[in-house]
């Protein structure tokens, strides 16, 4: 009998872990510098908690049942859990709440064989604040995260779900969902096949390709006949683009929308151009309705956040040789001279560890030559032979 | 470099003609002795690779090709996450239900419940009969689907029909049309959003070339 992991599961061996930690530690350092606090929520949630926001389909969640037959799911993302925890468990806290996480998520994939099911994400949620400052903080924090990893040529695609939704309100109701769906999927052929008046047809095609350099796009939208509320959103977007300045490469894309109502303001994707094509590194957006769904009194609490995909970052960083190429070696190998020296060897090793050294005890009685060989293979620079009286003989293995 | 996935088979000639009209020449693929999988255009702007028609949307979905030409039938069957930018209006055909000429069925709805239906398009066939609320057994085949009813293995087939000649020659008759299909220009959504390799420019060129022909 050979025990295999379930298809789609993977083991992370020590070098994988060292590389993953390299990424996570840099991100956590940035989160800490921006004064975000770590939150840990359960891996398992009730399925209805996970699905409340409308962005998660049940068939994409790995499901289980608890003892009372309630349907549970392995979390496919963190925002639902954090929203639930924030409004129910952290009642009475003052806003803003700045929270970050570093956790595993799970996705059920139907159609492809043995595709990955467990992923890791690091991200933030900024709760209780809306407006230009909060939006700018999140985007600049995202930029800081990607810069801390030494990534070059990354790029932000930025949309405004509220503005796009309001521009879609001109379409008659039975067709509006199809127009929105076609724009979200960039399906121009379907859009052209809808029975729309020439004027609305033109508007739909305008929205489908409403992207490019921020200044150009703002100007194109500004040329439309906008209501005061739309004008306000547009002006906020303009101010945000000014605040961001030349900090990173930015495409404004007002066709970047979902087919469901989840995001209520900014929506964005950080992408990078690699040799194997363009790749998404993380996504986020503003969700001002979500927390009220979990709040006992339905109170509105605005929120914005993003999640970075650790595997995607890992894959992009791997060829750059920034990641550790080896697991860290021990600084010392401590060898008891004989059986009487064991206790002294442990004491001496502990004394070295107090100086924050990596110390390993030699566990196998063997010849001096084979100890040297072992130390060379494991890149251990110093060996201490300890005698029963506790005195060490310190030797570097001969090259 | 701008990379285009082109389908082997019926759509290749028209695809190459269209790309040539905007200055991207991949006619190397049409030479009878060609065994190359990848051809660069003479100006060094773009390259194309030649793959099975079902694989075109795969390369485009994963972003190894930014553009591709593929039949709408393949998009309906595989449901890839790609941007459908243009109806190229060649390669016209339809996905239809067909039965033996000698059978009494004159509509798919007349097929008895739990009939066997042979098809290369199992996803489309399954969805069609599910929407008709008619339970059938779909038998996947990979070629010469017409043999299904001839041998008696299946009561009907769901297959592509262009002129109908193959059906007639094999004593089959077309009943219902699931949908009409033509060649489509598809793009990798993220590359399209980022306008990588001036994608938008090339798509607009193709659009005006299609309008004038």
C-alpha cells in the first residue's frame, strides 16, 4: 500500500517553505510598517457565511458536514471570514480597523484533473473608512508589498465598479445583465448581437473598450452626459490618480467589472509580464455592502482590501534568484567525545544557541573523517568536540 | 512578440488570408511540405503557431498566444475564459441533431427517452437535451460520428454540418439545429486589457479588413 496525498494536494518541503517564508516575511514587514494587525480566522466556516457576499458559488467550495449536519466549507478566500469576525466578534471597536492575514485557502475545481486545491494568500482589509484617503492607502500599500519583493515591471489595472454600474443603468432592464456579462467577459461578439438601439449599441461598445492611460480614460468618461453623483465618483477617481502619481504603471479600465454585485467602488488587479505571459499576482477592491450582511443590525461598515497569491509570487520570483536557493545550514556541529561527554555536549550546544547560533548535535558515533565529510556536505563551518569535563576542541572541517 | 494561435484544418486558409491582408504573412503553413509548428512573419512583428482547433482557445486562455482564430462551436463546447472580439464570418457551419433517413423521427423531441446520442460535442449535446428535458445517453466519439446510427449504436448524432453532403451520402437526415457557427477572433483577456504588443491596434486592423472584404 502506498499512501498518496489526495489529488490536488501538495507537500511543501523545507526549501519550498524557506522560499515561501522569504516572501511572507517581507509582506508581513510591510503590513506591520503600515500598522496593520494580524487576524486569524477559522479554516472552516459555515457555507452560508462564505457565500453571503454573492461572489462564491457553492460548487467551488470543498464542503463538509458537522455533527449537527450543518454544511461547512473550507474557506475559498478570507474576506468573508474577516467581515463576519469584525462585525460580530469585534463589536464596539473603533474604526478604522487595519487587519492583515497570511493563510491557506481551498478551491474545488471541477473540470481539470488534479489541479491544485490548496493555496496560500496574504492580504489586508481596511474596515470602517471610505473615501480617497483609504483608497489611496490600500493601493500604495499594495505597491509597497510588491516593491518589497523586488518585483519589477508589475502593473495595476484599476476599475471603478460603482461608476461602471451607474453607466450600465442606461440599458433597459432585461438586457442590462447581458450587457454587463458581455462587458465583464470582454465578449464583443455577444454585445453586437444584442438587440439594442444604435445609440445604446454604441454606448455598450464604448464601455467595452473604456480603458487605457488614466488621463485619456478620465477625459473620455468626462465627455459623457453624467449625473451629479457620477460626476462625484469621477472626480474622486481623478483625485486618486493624482495622488498615485507616477508611483507605478497604471491602466484605468472601466470594463473591469464582475458579473455579480460584490465590489462597490474601486476594483483592481496587480499583474506582471513574465516570459511565459502576463500573470495576475493579486486582486482587490472596495466592498461597502459586505459587512452589513454579517452585522446583526445590518449596519453599514465600509471596507476595502486585497489578497496576494503566494504561489503566483513564488513562481514569478523563482527565476530571479532572489529566493533562498538552499535551506539555512547549521553554524555548529557539536560532537560528544565519548558517552560520558553527552551531557557536557548538550550544555555546550545550549551555550552556543544562546548566541542565536544554529547548532546541531552529532547523533551517530563515527570516525573523525566521516564527521568532516558530514560537515562539508551540510555546509557546517565549525565543529566542536566536547569532552566529559566540558572543554571544547574547536576545528573547522578541512576543505 | 505578438503571438497568434491558428487552427489546423478548414479555417486555416481563410485565417492566413485575413492576416495577410493586414500585413502579417504566415503562408508558410500552407506549403504542402510544411512541418513547422511555428512561423515568424517576415517583418518580425509577430509569430503564429499551428495547433489543433480544440487547442487554440487553450493557448489563448493561458496567454501563450494573445490572439487566436477558432470556430464558435469549439468555444461553445470548451467554454474557455477568452475574449471574443470578432465574428470573422468564414467557416460557416451548424451543430445539428441528425438521425437515419429511414427513421420516423422528424424532431429531436420525438426521440424516445434514454436514447443513445453519439457526438464529438458532448458538452453541447448534453446541455441541449437537458434543456429539452429529454434524458439521453451521450456517447463520446472522436471521428466518423455518422457510423453511430448506421451501426445501430445510437439513435441520433449531434455533429457539425456545413453542406449536408456527408449526412446525405451516409443516409442521415438533419433534424434540429443547436446553433450556427463561424470563425471567431479570440484574445487573452488580460493581454487585451493591457494592450500588450499593441493588441488593440491589430484587432482594429482586422476589423476594418473584415468590413471591406
